[in-house]
C-alpha cells in the first residue's frame, strides 16, 4: 500500500481524497495555488506545497510543478481527482516515468477513450451498442451531406476533441447542415485547436444514464449500477440520482453487463464511468467513457455503502476487486451547489461567504470545502458544495432534499440553492419525467 499520496486537485474533491487517505493510514500532500492558500484541503493534509499563482494554467495544470512537489515530499502516488489533469495522458505517462503511481487510467487507456471517435470504434468492436453515425472523422462537407442523407435527420455534429458542449450542433433538416458544419468546426478549432468532426443520429427524448465501473490490474471489472444525470444546463450536470426513475430491472441488468463488457475489453484499471444515451424506447447507446472519479460518485457510495476513493487507491496498489456487481438498496439524490445566480442566467458569483449554516440530520451528506469567511476565487469552477440525501424511496429522498435545502444558508454570494429548491417541487421532476432537454423549458419563479 502507498505510504504517501499527493492530491493534485483543489476544493471538495481534494478534501474528499484526503479524508479517505487518513482513514486508510496514508499520509497526504496537498498542492495549492496562491489563491487557495486558505483552503481546507491545505489545512487538513499532512503536508502542503504551493505550486504557482492563481491561474490554473500556472498551478493545477502545471505538470512540472506537481511532479516536483511529489518528488520533494517523497510521495509514491498521485491522485488527480476530477477535472484538471485527471484525464491527461501526458501527465499519466510522466508519473509512470518518474515511478510515481498515477491513481487513474494509464496514458494508453486515456488516449484510447479520450478521443470520442476512437472510443466509439473500440466499443463497437467490444459489442457494446453505439449510436449510428460516421466511421471516424468526416473528411469533407460533401461526405457529411451524404452521410446525413443516408442516416436521416435529425443528426448531431460533434467535435472529436469536444467536451462541455463545445463543437456540438443538432441539425434537424438538410438546408441547415452547412451552417452547422462551419460553426461547429470553428468553435472546436478555437476551443481545442482541432476541427475534426464526426456525426451521429440524434437520439430523441434522450436520458443521460451512466454506469459506474471498477476494473483491477488482473483484467476483472464490475459495475456499481447507474446514475441518472439528465438534468443538465449547457451539457453541465446540475443534479443526479440513483436509481434512475426511468430504469427497469432488465435495462439495469443489460446496461450493467454492457459497461462491464466495455471495461474488460479494454482491460480498464481503476474507477471509471461508461456513459450512455437512452432513448424514449429504452434503447441505450454508448456515448463516452470517463476514465476518472466523477463529481457525482457520492450517490453511488450512499446506496451501496461503498467508498469509491478507497477502491481507487486499492486497485492502484494492485489489490484485486471482488468482482461482484452492486445494485442500489436505497435512493440517493445529489444537488450541485454552485456560486452562481440562478435568477441571472446562472452568472458566476465569486466573493466572500459571510454566513454559512449547513444542513444535517439522518441521510444528509454534504461534501464541501467552504466555511464562513471563505473567499470563493473567480479563477476556478463555481461548484462550492454537493448536497446528497439518501432514503428508502425516491419520494423520501426528495422530501429530505427539500428540508436540507431549506436549512442550507449561504450569505455573501449568490448560489444555486433556490434553483434546486424549485426543482424539487417541479411536477415533471417529481414524477421522474425528465430528459436532457428538461432545462430548456425550466424557468425560475421569482423569489
């Protein structure tokens, strides 16, 4: 087992990893930017190293600085959390070259699953259902036109290097294709330095349902059931739940088997997520694989009583997994609390938290790094907390979430607490009738 792990991240996920390490008797090293000097992950780690100024490009994304911090503190492993360098093949490879264990996927695995066209081809070969679409990169607009006609509209154009909704365009009819092709390529080129495109059949009334998997270094994988992440705004998840209200026992079994098949086919090592789009007829299609821990991993932990961070660390240390699949025994919902103004198009709201009162009680979990007097910096993602409620049934979990949100007081900055409180009363959400298009019709009621 590792003696010392450097946590190459910040905020709640850094604190989350540090807590598990402490429970496992493993020393920790926090790295931080100058803007995060007063952050809780710095306070609770055994050691802390400043790795640069506020800008993430000069600190949390600076591979040389992180490796140097690991070497001067004699860390034998690095946990990247999510975001930043967690799916960076170069970082994984450099860790390996420096004989520091990267607690995550290998460079080859990240490359294989990071490029969406390659990932789709790999999954097709594995026998996992994939969305009908182009075979790899589309060479020209003429090929794009021909393929769209063959598949039939609507279609979805996607950048192979895309993420966060950039380089994606839905096209409903032939005369809109050329404009969508040009704008998607320009956006992708500007965001990723790459304008390669591929195309898929547009899935109608889609739900975004992902399966949590864990694979070990012996080629064995298991799944830990599903999470429904369909409530999204601009392709960013707002809330997640497990089990999915759309799921049937057969669909769960079939999707779980497909996810395990995918993980074992590529000999996946570590915790990962196989993400699917599910249409209104409950047909499911592979979308992508995230080769890291997910923001929403706590709801899975709650319904099966399982520490996914501990499992990541054990697998990285060469411990074999049990190999059994897990199914939810309870119902859990997560609301992402962001420092944003939901009454003003979710505009970021950095600043000082003057007052903080956190909810508690049975079945309430709060993952956060903030405290009264904490300065939310403007340089990073605006998520400041994850509120998770767990109960015997979905109705009870929603009622518990309403109560917890009512107790949650943050003053000094705007937050998404009012949005989540209104969501929990929305008739379609309460009925479980939501798709990835849900937020297009959602309007905040005035306070």
